[in-house]
């Protein structure tokens, strides 16, 4: 009976593997910084932490699918092979050492396979490399305030754009996705370690950017922290991820990753309190970046 069971386990395992091959199909055209219609899986990662999160997510998914298919296979097999018609005299077996050892040891091995990368990932997320830039993000009902203490401490608020303002930007060839685009984005240089100190002025909020793999609660009276090092230029969006009241869905986070020169120019404009000029610098950089992409695609 033990051998029959093991044979069934092997068959169920093979069925699981076949499903994994189907699951691991390649992603389609790349959109950075936000989710797209019909998306499967997580956003394209642009930091090491986010890449590791995606790898861990895939690993756990493969294991879940394999286990679910295996158990389903066993159940179908048992119903089929041990029904009254085919199995008139049931076995009176009460113990089977091999099977008992297997169903104890295999789950332990699976848990260890999950635990090792899980702890490695936690360690990566919470061992902060030395900061090149520190930003303070404060959650308010219902917008974010962002402060740059290293650059003289200028502060600005980030409010979600309404449809009219978005139309204006889109008409200029800029991207402004609905419920995500904001008036004043957080701006950071590419390939620099950015620490974000996060707090809240009223209730709990959460500062999140999925493509960076950052998600940190904003707690009134406390300072929490996260870090990222973005490896690609572009605008990366996230949404407040802690239910904070009626406009919770309308206080997105938008982080624009730019070249160091663009960042420096933007900081100068911000320091001089020239908000329009600062935004203009960013828009010019985005149009240039898009132009380069179009040119590269045409080659
Ligand atoms: Cu919220």
C-alpha cells in the first residue's frame, strides 16, 4: 500500500511541475512604476530589495502551487482507487513508518527552503546602507509632506492631481496616471542610497512604493524608516497603504528618479523657492528621457 501511495505522490508531483512551466511564462511589454491592466505578479522591480521580493514571491508561489496540486492529486487518487467498488475489503493498516516519516520531514524541508531566503530578505531590508540622501515623509489627511533636511530643509506637499491638471500634462506629452500623479513629486538621484524617515501628523498612513520594495507605516509621534537605491530613471508610484479615512485612496506617493545633474538643478530651484521652475526642470528631463527612448526604439 505504501508503494502505491508513493507512486501516486510521484505522479501528483509531476503534474505540479507541468503547471509550474505554464506559470513561468515571460512578462509582456515593460511599464515602470505602476501596475498595468491584466498584470500578473508584481511591478517591475528597480531596486535590489524589490528584485529579491519578486524572487521570493515567485519561489513561494511555485511551492504553493506544487503543494496544492499534489494534495489535489492525492485526493482524486484516493477517491478513485479506494472507492467501495474497487476496494471491497479495506486495509486495516494503522501505521506506515515510511509515509509518516515522509509527511513529517518533507514539510520541514519545505519550511526551511522558505525560511532561508525570507531571513536573507529581511536582513537586506533592515540593514540600512550609508545614506547619500535623507528625506522625511509626513502623512497627513490626505496628502504627503516631503522634507529635504540635507538640502537646507525645504518642504513641499504632494497632492493628487485632478483630471483637468492631468489632461494638461498629458497634452504636453508627460505621463500623469489617474489617482497616482501628484503636483509635487519626491525627486531623488539615480543609483544613490536614499533613506526615507516616515511619520504622520494625524492618523496612521503608510509610505509605499512597490517598484522599490518599500512599505513603511507612518505613525503619529514615531519615526520609522525605509531605504531604497533606484537603478532606473522614471516616475515610480505608490499609494497610502494604511486605511486613514475618507480620502485614503487619493493620497498617492510619486517618486521621480533623475540624473544627478537634474537633481542638483531641481534642488537649487527648490531652495530658491521657485516651485514652477523646479517642476519645469523635471518635465524637461522627462521629455528628454522619453525622446531618447523613442530614438532608441527606432534604431
Ligand atoms: Cu491612507
